[in-house]
C-alpha cells in the first residue's frame, strides 16, 4: 500500500545545488508535482532566453558568457517560495551564492563520482563532461567543487542509492528542522 504523503509548506525559495547528475531537476519536479511548488530550472530558462542549447551557448558564446547569464537570472528571481534547480556551476560563484542567500536556502545534493559516472555516461548534453570518460576523470572535476558546495550549503542531502521520494522526504525533514530554529 502506498504511504500517504504528509503536507509540506515551503516558506522561502530554495535552490538545489550540486554536481551534474545529482538529480536537481528530478527532485525539483517531484516537489512541483506533489506539492504544487513552482520550479525554475535555470538551464531551461537560459536556453529559452537565448534560443539555443547550453552546448551551443558554450560553443558559440563561451563559458564566461554562460556564467554571466546565470548570475543575471539569479538577480531577477522572485522572493516568493519556489524551487530553483541550479546548473552545477552556479554555486561556484560567490556572487550567485549571495544572491540566493539573500532570499532563501541552498540545498546541496551530494553524490559520489561513481554515481555521476553511471548517470551521465551516455549523455552528450553537458559540455564540461565531454572527454570525461572515467570515474577518475569525474572525481578530479568534482574535487575542484566539493569544498565550495559544502561551504555554502544550508542543508546537505546525500543522494547515492536513494530514490527521489526518499531524497525529498529527507529534504523536507531538514527544511522543517531549520524552520523550527
Ligand atoms: C554545468 C552544469 C550543467 C549546465 C552546464 C554547466 C556545470 O547543469 O549548467 O552544462 O558547470 O556543472 P546540470 O548540473 O543541471 O547538469
């Protein structure tokens, strides 16, 4: 029998951060579907605004241009409760972190390089993973980021070997605990 889902009310915006493949979009859409919370997927917004894919933006305009678009998008975010599914590089810029923290919480979805490898091995849509063919390649790139993800996170949830509903339940508990303080 399916367990009933208990009600959950989001009080501030939350931003999901973490390495590529950690499930930010899937977690965000679970909240959208089951709790009717609005989601902003940064990569999709930027693709729509530019009329091209992230890969083409990197190829034609370069990574610094893309990073600027991310920051500009964060400057325009509303302050109402919603879920922002960030690209994996968003939290690497302190200015972005400050823009999010002014309004809400940063949630870090942590995972192992093995899980990233398994989830992204057949995907060509992420320019920064081109040529990253092994777990070791991914570990190397992850190691340049983990320190910052951990430093800026208000909440961390490890997602290895967990289902999306399990991750969301854990996340809800942690958000409620923060709200109680
Ligand atoms: C990036 C992650 C991607 C996308 C772009 C750069 C990164 O988003 O923003 O390819 O720097 O880690 P996902 O984390 O949703 O894959």
